[in-house]
C-alpha cells in the first residue's frame, strides 16, 4: 500500500481509546464494519453527544482499526492497558502519514539520543521542515499547525509516553512493550514502527 498524502485531519480527532476498545470487541465478536456502522446509528454504541459525532467516531476509529492486520485484534484483547494504548497509537501512526513521520523523525530520535523532553519547538521545527518539503503542508496556516501539534501532544500523553511538566515542555516516557507486541510487529514487517517505539536506528 502506498503512503497517504499528508493530512491535518488529526486536529479534530482525539485518542478515542474507549471507542477503539469497543470497536475491537465488536469485530472480535464477529460483526462486520458495515454492521457496526448500522448499530452505531441505531444504538449510539460509542455514547456520542450528537449523531454527527457518532458518525465521526465510527469513521475515524474504524479507519484506524482497519490499518492493523486482523491478528492485532486478538492481541489487543489479550494485552494489558499499557500495550492496548500502544496498539491504538500504532493504528493512529498507520492511519496518518504526517503523524507517522513526526514519530519517526522526532520522537524516535529523542529516544535514540536519550533526550528526556519534547518541547513545543520540536513541533514547530518539524512542521516548518515539512512546509519546505511539501506543497500541501506549505498552505496550512500557523493556527492549523498549532492545533495539530496540540493534537499530537494529547495523543502521546493519552498513550502514556509523554507527561506534562511545563507549558512548553513534556517529559518523554520510553514505551514499555510486551514481547508479544514486539514479535507481532516483526512478523508483520512493521520494522519502522518497532524502531519508533524502541528508539533504535
């Protein structure tokens, strides 16, 4: 599968851990995505405040789930909450090329050099470089980039690999991954993702 074009879609998409977990449970119970979409409309299975938000949650979370090989669904339910959150993070990286590149080029490098913090300037530098490299990103406003950086931070904090210290810096917590998840990433040829989470060249 080719790489998707860069997108700023994550500005309005939270981590949605509980919703992801519910989706996996429904898929593992034998339901198809079209069936889940139908009952989401009828029964509001994700407890969304509006019909529009319910549809948005379904579209975003199902897209994330679909990026993962099906054997990850079983692994998710067998994992502890720490590794479940890492699997959600992996699905977000797989679903959003720009976020994946941020994780590979910035977060991974921080782990490699043993840096303890992720600063606001790290986001600004990354986006500035992407604006130079990519015509689509070049058209985005500073406001959009600021919101996108905030969304990235929130996802990492909800995963548990970033911790609030000050307004401008956050403490990096190196991911602790089960051997079963590491093995699954290796089996599925997801070496770059594994390098992000383990901080290796």
